[in-house]
């Protein structure tokens, strides 16, 4: 592990300054529950002020190394693809993967962090979840590195992240529809406060600008990435007096919802309306019609993030701290020229 | 932890009989790599002969307890539902879940077992994977309990298992189709050497017997549970000179493949052919048409298995060692009376 310039601060110095004993500082460092919240806050504050870094992780366990993989939610194939990539890459290094879910929250609670501190994994992978500055510091002071996969928000420049080029994905999908001849293209994106949703919408707008086609703000919708969001926005869009001839969905699940909405409106895809998804989940080639979608290399992303984490855990600086993998349009059956 | 009658055998006795030192026996018990395969085999053999049981798990780690969840393969929503159920139940007990996949093998390799022995989890959950008698004994001698979820084969009576009533699922799905008026019903099941596949086919046959309808052996197919298996068997069945009017698939993924095969043959579901799936995965209500399917309570199964494991780890005997949860038919859009 890298020792920081400030790494010379000893536990004794921290203890003296916090007005507690050395074993108490040690308990706080190891995420032990038997310290009062107030004492703990004081110790964390002193640790942060000194930019304390434990030298070396020090095994909590005589067993094989572990890494923690934390999801804001795993309820769909997107998560499954990430899990598979991490598990395969970790297995190559003999590292066990401990999986947790935050039940839909984007930021873990302290109890999760305490378990991590006590477990002393080689590092932490955060998938669409992120840490507060205080939480990041707790990991840093224990020399536990972390990497964010597909971040949902802006992060300080030195936080290592792996994602994919969402802007280009939005651009490629929309350009494809414009080239087919569509001029009224709706977009259903993810939540407006999530970075990847905004990047995809910007790509959608740029494609219009490039082609000299005006966008209609009424055709851009924000939702979550679920099937039901796609279904509801799809129903609303397909009920507009001047309905779009194509819908670009922010996820394959949303696209499935749009397909259902089209069926209920008696519209045939792609004859009456084209639909493009996002993610290229394994099922998309099997649904009817097979989905045109943007391939997001989820397994490659999670493999890359795992390798970056292993390097950081060895005290190596990875070649890049910000990795963005390429996205690619996959054309299948659900997109076609608009009806004449 | 329960101590067995034979628990009085000490490590010293084992060491003497195996002709090795006490620390060597200890290394073998803890899955340490620095013991020759031959020495190890000798020690395991003596451990087995004495039915040695370590008293108590003894934490390998000062960190929070872990359990190991092992899949033969996690490549679909079936696995995701199991993972979610286990993670949620384990989190309630403050237990971390270590996830591994056997890359399609139904039986883990020794390297996986060594990692488990070294990790000392509170127990092991095996999903559609199983252990050899020797592997079971390795866990038993370390007092690491295990529970099998949805076993793929026959197991000794004392091995704790949680599954669902596959025979009843097969019966209910087929009876539904017979009641709709179908008389030529095909079935695509899973692999013929997997217990649940056979139970579902038996349910299919019993439904026919109950109704006094003859079955045609040419209409019963065995495959794996993938979309492509459903697609290929679906194409073959729908090309028969006297084609079935309904197809009961062994998984929702297979059913998706059958839907695609029907589209390619120009057949409309359910007008020209009814399709019933199995599992009731979250996506089945969204595909077109929404699938009639057999609900397998996957999250409840994995929650039950986790609770059983926690009880065993505490030295408690669970109320039942063989739990089978009820399956239930969910009727949606893909099944209807046959065309007149």
C-alpha cells in the first residue's frame, strides 16, 4: 500500500488529539460497534484532519481476499451483467465477491460501511451508488481503495470510475433514426439527476443539431429505467395528437414497456412506430420484434473496474483513473423508415 | 454448534493416525494450500473415518459473518431472483453474501471448496449445484452446514433442501391447457437428468391421465432452460405435420424462444398456438403476449433456505430438512382455447 506523506501520523497522535485511548482509535478503524457515536465522530474528524492512512490493509482474516460489490439496487439484467463481469474477474485473482444492495438508495448507510471496515476487503466496487466525502474518507483512512462503476453523479476528479460513452450512445441511436427518415423522435431517458441520463439526452440533441432537425421539448421525457416507466411514457407519447414516429428509450426495459404500450394502442413496431433501446441485454435479441439497441459493454466495464481495483489494492496507480468504454449501435428489427 | 458423539476424537488422534503433525491437520482443516495433495487426502480419509467434527466454526475473521452462495451458473433472471432473496435474508442477520459461479458445472472444484474452508462462512447455499459425498464430508468435518436450493439431483435424505413443487406446477399448467380444450399439447422440459425437469414432465403426464387424454411421446422434448433451446424445439414442434395447438415450456426463457419461433412460422399466440412458461420471472408480464406461466416462489425459496442455514449454523435443528414451496399457475394472455 502507498504510504502518504501524512502517513507518519501514528494512532497514538490521533488518540491523544481526540482525547481517547489507542485501543479506541483502533476499534474505530476496524468498524467495531462498541464505540459511542460521539467518540467515533470525534476520532473520524481527527483522522480526516490528519489525512491519516493506515499502512497496509492488514488482513482481518486468514481466509482468501474479498472485495465488496455494492449496488444501489439489483433488480434486473443490467445488474446481473455487472455481477457476472466482477465475479469472473475476481475469480481469476482468487478473490471472493461479497455482494450487497442498498435497497434503492444511491448512498450506503453507515451500517454497511461498518461491515466493510470490519471485513477489510481488498477494495470496494460501487455500481450506480456513491459515497459521501465523509464515507470516502473512512475508506481512505483504512487504505481500502474503491472504484465507481457507471457513476450516477459528478465525482471528485481523483475518484476512479469506469463507465461507457453515454453521449455517443445517445448520438448514435438518434442519428440512426434520423437517417431512416424520422423527424418526430421522442426520447425517454432515466432520472434527470443521473449523469448518464443527461449525457444520452445531450447526444440525442446533438444528433438533431448535426442533421439540422429541430427537437420538440414535449418529446423528451425523464423517468426511471424500469419497464413500467417505459410503458407509461410510451402510452402518453403514443396518445399525443401528433405522435412521434420513433421512440428512443433509455434502457431495454423501458423499450419493452414501449413495445407493450404500442401493442395496446394497436400500433405495429416498426411499421407504425420505431423503437430503440439501450444496454443490449441478452434478452433483446429474442423479444418481438428483436430490439435495435445501444450496446453498453457491461461485462467489460465491470471487468475493467475489478482490474483497476486490484491494481489500487497493490499500491499501483492504474494507467487511467477515468475509463470510458465505447458504446455501439446494434440494429435489429424494431427500427425502420417511417410510414410514408 | 452441536458436538457429535464422535466429537471426542481430537486433532492429536487424527494426526497420529495419519502419521502427520498436529499443525498439518490444522492446515488441512483450514483449507490452507501448503499441504501436499497426498498428505491432504490421507488426513481427509482419517477425518472421514472418525466422523470428526470441529467443535464450533471458530471465526477465521474478526469481521462480520459470511455465507457462501454458489451457483452452477448465473446467467439469467432465475439466478437474480435467488440472489435477491438470499441477500435480503442474510442482510437481516448482518451476514455478508459471498457469491460464486461454477461456470456451468454442477459440482464445484476443490479450489472453490478450499476457499470456503479458509473463509469459514457460517454456511453454504448451493443453487442447482451439489457436492460429492467427499465434499459434503469436508464441510461436515469443519462444522460448516449447507442447504441445497432447487436440487438438480437425488440427494441423501439428511441433506437439507428447499425447492418448489415441480410436479404440481407441471400438472397445473397442463390441466389449464386441457381445460381450454387442447388435446395436442407439447412439452419442452429441462435436461432429462435434472430432477425438476422430470417432475414437471410427470405432472404433465398425470394431467393427461386425469383427463383421459393420451400423450404423444413425440411431443415431449428435453433441452436446457435457455431461450435458444425453446426457440429450436419450438421451431421443430411447430413444423410437425400435425403440429401441437399448445406448448408448455420448462422455463420462461424457453417460452420466449417459443414465441419467437411462432412469429417466424407466421403463427399468432394465442390464436394459433398457446404458450405457457415456467418461473414467473418479472419480465413475463411485459412481453407480447404477456405469458401464462407457473409461479415459482424463487425469492421465498432462497429466503427459506437462508433461514434454515442460519438455524443450522446456530446448532438448531430446522423444523424440516426438506421444504417444498407451492407453485401456482398465473394465467395471462398467451393461452386460449384452440382454433375451432
